[in-house]
C-alpha cells in the first residue's frame, strides 16, 4: 500500500443494507509502525447498523483467550458512541488487505489498534452527526450523540442512528485523522469491566472452536509422523490399514523437510476421529531417522558443560571494557543457570479443517497467525494465495504454539489429495506434545564485577543455546538489550550454539520467560554479595529516569517506568517487613521488562520437607495510560503469574532420547492446577504512555521472584528449572 | 449394535461400536460438541460429563457401558438448578479466557455443588484439581463456585 493509494482510497464508505440498515466500511490509515518496518496501510473495520438500532461490529483478530475479540470492538463502540448492550461482535475471516494485521502475538494488538480502532468508530459517528445536521438544517458542530442517538440540544430533537441511514449513505466521509477523539474521562465502555463476547456461548457449550467445525461429508484425519522429528518416510503397511473399519483413505504425505511447513507423514482418513485413531494402532511405518537419532537431553547437557568450560564461539555484545572492569573488581560473583525445553500444551489440540475444491482451498483454522499460514500453504502446495480462504475459529489456547501453522499446511496437503471432501485433521495429545515448537533449553554462566561500594561495574553472560553457525534458533536469542546488560557500563555477552532436531518456537513471553528467571535470580545473588536486597540493587542500576534505546525492532526501555513498578510492589507486598516472617518462610522479588510492559512481582513461599508452597503473589505493572478492559486485564496477569509458577514448580520439562521427545501427556509434562493457586494481588501503575499489551509481560518476573523467595526461606539457590529441592 | 441411553433428559439411540468412548459418541454421533477432547487419558477433565449425576471422564468411558443410564452434558446442565447458578456466575465473573476447558470445569463444579452446597477452598480444590485450565483461570473458578453457592435458593 503506497501513500498515493492511501490518499485515493475512501476512508469511510456507508451504504444502505437491504431491509433498512446501514453498512459502514471504515478504512483507517495506519502509520507505519517504526518497529514493524512495514509500509503504511489501511485498516478496515466494519459496523453494521441494523433495524432496531442495533450494531454489529467486526472482531478482526484471532481470539485465543487474550480478549481481543472483545477489546477491539470496545474501542470502536466507544467512539461510535453506542451502548455496549446494543452491540454484537462478529468474527471476520482472515484478509490482511481488508483488516490489517490479524495476528495474536507479541502482546502487540493493543498498542497497534488503540488509535485506528477509535478513529474508525469516530469517523462513523461523525457521518451520522453530519447526516442529522443536514436533516435538521443546523451547523455540523451542533448535534451531540449518546447511546446510538443523535441529539440537538437546542431544539430537543433526537433521532436513532438507523433512521439516518439514507442521509449518511450519501455523504462524503471525513478524514478520521482529523477527528477529535473522546477525552478518556468521558469513556463509558473503555476502562469498564466487560465480559468476553463469547462467554455466554462458552457457558452453553456452543460450537466455537476449530475442533468443533462441522461440514457436510467431512472426513476425520489423523497424521502419523516420524517420532524423531524430521525423519523421512520409508515404507508402511498402508493396505492393511485401508481395510480397517471406517477407514476411507490412507495417504502418504511427502514433506519438504521444514517442520514449520510439512514433514513426511501417513494420514488416515475415516468416518470418525475415533475410527481413524483406532486404525492408527495397526499402522506400522519404517522411518529413516538416522539424522535425528543422535540428539538427546543427555548429550545437550554434556556439550553445554564442555562449552561453558572453554572460550565461547562468538561474541554477541561487547560494551565498554569488561575485561578491565573484571580485573579491577573488588569482588566477582559467578553462577551458572539452566532451563529445559518446554511444550505449549494448548488444551485444544492442534487441528485444522480444509476443503480443496475447483482449485481453491477453504480453511477453518484456530491460528494465531493466519497470513503466515496462507503463505506457507501457498508455497507448499503451489496454490495461489488468493485462492485460499481462511476462516478464523475461536482458539482453545495459543501461548505462541499457533503462531506456527504446520497443522494448517498438513490439513491442506491432506485435503488436496481428496478434492471435494472436507477434512478435519486433529492431533492426539501425544501428537501435540511430540510435534510442538518447543521453548528452547539454555545454559548461562554469569559473572558480575562489584567495586568497593557494592556497585555493579561489569556483567558477563556466556550463553549456550541452540542454533546453526552464529544464528540462534527461533526464540533462542540472547538480546543485547536485556536487563541488566542495558544498565551496566561494561558488558560481555557471548554464546555457543548446539545443534538439535527439535523445532523451537515462541512460548508466552518468549526469550523473557527464561532470561527473566536466570538474570533476576543471578542478580539476587549479586545483591546479596553487595549487602543489599534486589529491589535496592535494581533501583541503583536503573539510576535516574531516562529512555534507553531498544534493540532492533524492540521498544525503548524507560528506567523511570521500571522504578515506578518496583516501588509500587515493594509497598504492596510490605517488602520491608519481610524480616518478620517465621523460619521456613520467605519473600522474593523479580522485575522484568518484556513486550513493552514493565512488571515487578513479589512471591511469598514456605518450604517444608522439600515441598514449596506459594502463599501469595503481588504484581505491579505499567502498560501505559489506559487499561482497556480491567476484567480481562486482571485475568491476563493472574494467568501469567500462575503459568510462570507452573513452569518452575509443576515439573515441566521436555526431554529427548535418540531424537524422540519422551513426554506424551499432561502426567509427564504437568501444568499448574487449582490446588496450587495462591492469592494474587494486582495493581497497575498508570503512566502517560500509549497503552500496550498484557498477554505476556507479567509472566517473566514471577519465576525469579519465586526462586528468590525459596532462597529467602531456605538459604538454597535454585539455579535450574524445574525446581527440585530433593 | 444399538445402544440406548438418556442424554440431557431425552432418550437417544445410536448404532456404534460399544467400545467407542462416550466423548466421541457425543461429539460425532449425537451432535453435542460442547464436551471437549483434551488428553484422551483422563488427565485434564475437559471431557467431564455427568453419569446419573456424578462427574465422569467421557474420554475413558466406553459408550456401551452407559446403556440405559442418564448422561448430562454442558448443553443440558443449565436445566439443573446448580447448573443454572454456575452458568450465571461464570458469565457475571467472566471466568473463561480461551474457554476450551470450561465445559469440563462447569460440569465438575455443578457436581460439587450438588453434593456440597457451600464448599470452602479446600473442598473446591479437591473437587476441581482434576480439571486443567491451561489459561489458569483458577482464581475465578473458585470465585464462581462460591458465587453460585451463595445464589442458592435465588429465583431463576
């Protein structure tokens, strides 16, 4: 989309609907976000004004439980000036040329949509005001609006939006960027606790999710792939399986060697999922996994230990004079930390429905990243992107797993072999655990130099992760802008990268969910050596309020906002009074900055017989000037906190023998349960900054806060996850 | 083989392999997709339904074993007084995030409230620990059960 195209295109179109309503199509120019690197583009929202003065607003983003299907229409409805109970939200299909970005990732939706969604609503409202002014022959700045009505205070006249449809449809639309938006003090929807738009349907058990997609003549598919990810198909007893009850097709799928696209497999299509999966028990496949069989958890650990004992392969960042600073240090603190691979375990297993007919594909997908899927399907199957329609279903948990679209390519590849027949591919739980894109494991050897006053003068991290050459795997990067590397004058970050056959991916707060743990737990050790507590050490490191440049596309880091949440949580959690806790009980602190959000958290634990009990958590966050939906915001923080505690305490780790992942269900890769849920106190520090997202930034700090609390309670340092005090 | 049982108060008859799990019979043969598949091994509780009022895991229950018995699913639970109260509390407090586990959570919560009208935290945790919520909506599940307990006796 070029600037010239932007200026030529109408910003708002209004047209009459059959039956007397009005359809607004609102195209709002979005300035290229510097961090996006994308060209300016149009965002199209829609509002349908229906007889009875009711309004249908399009919800354009994939809904994974993060609340965007409710929060984005709230922004439109606020400026359109209607009541929320007049609004119905309708999920759009995937089309970025119409709707702009529709992905659910990186906690970016709120920041990206905050302005254009409100402008869209304001532009539609303005057209109705103009229509009323003409009808009443009054100046356009005269009429006001409320609850879907235009009013003229002087004459006392009022008219419903729907009754202005004929006039509004004739008008030339206003430029949304020239419209004055509401003063937040006037908000009647934004900032109010509004339940999710799908909650009534969820409670009633209505079909909403990808797994619930129904189509006439649908066949159910299961897909067998090599247990060691990446192995190639050699042969199978296909005819035996074809003869089993209910089985309609048994197909070999030839992959392209890319896990994020399509790997070799055997698909069984049957009249029911159960029949397909039962037939699978009789399937015998010979795989060539000679290139994968050498990878194991044990060998990664041995290679990491060797690497950490030697000079690193490459430097990621050298800032100031770290060697000189360490040589001059009054004291050096060193410690090694590590964490395992993790799976996502979305409760709705990966699935996708596809129909290939007349050279075109229709897809029903629970995907966080639909346009990425369209591109992958087009490339893998040689189908033009415009011949692929993607319908967005509600998503039974994302956490980053569904930013990948392997299941979409697989379903499309299977459907392409049975033209005219819709196919629903569903993973079993074992498939889901063994075909994940895992949070990568990592090892860190840290060192910090302290001067005579206990000030940190240098910071070093020798990181061992995974990658090829000097290119780390997805979600396995060591960012130079991470806290505290961005706060210390002399820094050396270096790395060694190991090979793996496991595909890796983004897990809620990717990078930060691991780096927050290791860096803040290590800094707690540094603080102890310096004779301080961690909040004090952090405030020393942060110094005066100022903005520090982010790395690459990353956001700037404002030290003042970090101070604000640290000071807030210290007060909330009675941090200074922690010395009064009984023996065996302790409080720990953690801070992290991720996804543009600032969170500081305190965890209180007791430890008895090696068992950790979390009693209470305090979280203070700064995500800008406005909490869009406080009901959901609280939910996101509570969920992040419990998920983070689970990563440390529930026993989660993905391990591998001979290239194969060992975990296959929730018993061996457990997630947190209700009986381990503590009291969680949440407060937001409101600052004069544009609102940003809440899906992720509350997660990273809770893990170091937890292990630092275990240290406070027991004197033991936890330097490896999951926590094992035995 | 024809299998007859009652689902949400209505007599149903299906002709399927009696070994087929009740979960898939509900979803595929009876047009009731509200009951969810999560693990297939009785570990997550997403498939929880009631068998003669008690919470069971439909993914481990062969449909042949419920012959002649009465099943209640999420689609029909609002007909029970406790089901109605739990549904209202779930909506008012906005318990779901992604929502995928909530059918199972609600079925377990209704079974609990039917047996223990006014459960404390310990009773809630004991009854609900078999239901995994990957979004961790546990704070609100506890609050929802307490709100539903409190509204006992209130008019529909």
